[in-house]
């Protein structure tokens, strides 16, 4: 009876290894695809100029209010 044996008489062991590798690649590919296509896309805001950059830095807390006012005054002088 031939059953699960290959034609060269390798038995069931090569088939088990093949199935493990096949399912591991399939499941791994699905996980990668879900992680890649399932994540939300972040759109970076378009920056119009130095004043907008200054406002963004202030909003993120990178600079304090005094630094914001000082740099804004410098930008107003250069206009």
C-alpha cells in the first residue's frame, strides 16, 4: 500500500516537514500582510514656513512660551 509515501520511498517524514514549512510560510505571510496593510497611514502636515514650524514646535512642547515669543519677534523683524 502506497498511502502517504513518495515514489522514491521516502516515507511520511518529508511530507510532514514540507507541510510544517508550508503552513509556517503561509501564516507568517498573512501576519506580515495584516501588519503592513492594517496600520493607519499618517499624513505629515505640510509646513508653510518658519512661523508654522515655530508653532508646531511650541504645540509639541519642544519650546516654552518665552522662547516662542522671542523667536516670533525675530521672525517678524526679518519680514
